[in-house]
C-alpha cells in the first residue's frame, strides 16, 4: 500500500499503476438520528490506464464516491489519493488547482457553452487556467474523437452524440490523470451512446487515459475493464472483463438478496476491492 511519495506522474504507466485510491473512505450526511451513511469505509484502488465502471442501485453511493475521489466533496473519515497525492486535507484552493490540472469531467448533460464553437469549448478549461494546450495531443484527441470537421460548429449545430464527443475531448484536452464520467450516455440514444462509449474505450486503449464512469446501464458497463458494484455505501462486488448479460445477472442477484432480506442499512456483505 505504501508508494514512493516522490514518484512523479509519468502520463502513462506510472510507478504505482494506481490512478486513485481510497482507504476507509466514509461520508455521512446530516447528524444524529437523520444521519445517512452514503459511504461506509470504502477501500478501493482505481487502476491507471483502465476503464472502471461504478454501478449500484439508486442511493448506493455512486455519485458520492465519484465526488469524494474528485475532491468535489469533503469526506467524514478516511483518506483519498489521486495518484500519489493525498487529497484529503488539501485546502479548497489546492483542490481547485488539482481538479483543474489533473482531472477531466464528463456529465450526462454535456455542459457545453452554447455561444462557443466546438474547438473553443474543448480548450475552454485550459484557456481559463491560462494553459497552452499540447498541440500534438489536442490534434490527436480531435482526430480520435472524429471531430475534425465539426470544430467550427456551435453545440446547437451538433447532434447529442457529437456534443458528448466534444465534452469528451474537453475532458481529455489537458491530458488529465483521471477522467470522471457521470452517466455520460444517459441523454443519448443507443447508437450515439455506443459511439461515446467506444471513444472512452479508445481514450484508454489508444491515448493511455484512465476513466471512471458511473452508469446504470449494464450495456455501458460492458465497455469497461472492471465493474465495481456499490450497495448501501460499500463495495459489495466487482467484475473484471464484464459482459452486459453478466452484469445484468449480478444486479438481479443483488435485487433478489435485497428483496428477501432488506436487513439493516449496512449488511455484512463487503469484499473490499483491491486491484492493480
Ligand atoms: N447532499 C446530501 N444531503 C443528504 N443526503 C445526501 C446528499 N447527497 C447524497 N445523499 C444521500 O447519500 C446516499 C448516496 O447518494 P448518491 O447520490 O451517492 O447515490 P447514487 O448511487 O449516486 O444514486 P443515484 O443512482 O440515484 O444517482 C443517498 O441515500 C442520498 O440520499
């Protein structure tokens, strides 16, 4: 578990091969009798240059896990690292810079600026940060995502799938260590959704990126290398090289278990996940 503190991030196969990790990550909302334990002592290693999907029923803690991993939410207990940097305990300003420099985000709702064209949207976070894009990398991302002939178009002139590809390029533009995608296909029809999943896959396979995606869709999860299943704020299972059918079966089993024995909010099932 200990990693050399001075180990630099190399962009690809780093010294730890871990993009992010948590130990004892606990997040509670509220206090007293109304406390909700959204995450209950989660230990997880997110592998570098891999596509990790996070699944689980509504309210199981998926978004909370993503927010804590991305430093968007403070934790109640435990530790979170991005690469070799412990982010728990960082000040808000340091967190803002870390997110800007080292993390990419994709959301269900694209979040593009309507008055800017595709290229301007892609480079906006870097422009705001006063950073110059690595030109060769940017060109590579644009070609990989098939956006070359759409760069002058505004979001309204693009299909939903194309808009999400622009959002994907924006997330990739600064060559972040880790990309978080929150239901990135949630607003797309199945064909456009497949296309975006294919591009996320390529971002990992061809561009050496690391992706964490929250999804409810077993078909989307099947594009990942590893599915983490959350239940009641804990990682209750994982599945490497998932198939849509396999994921669906696993989810049905969880549902059946829940239906038979609703039990206490945080049951004993916990196979704290270690990969990499
Ligand atoms: N700001 C908040 N205040 C109080 N409770 C919260 C807050 N955010 C989340 N929760 C609670 O924490 C638990 C986990 O929520 P979270 O949004 O992480 O689940 P999720 O798995 O992402 O759900 P969904 O699939 O519906 O998006 C839920 O019980 C939720 O009600």
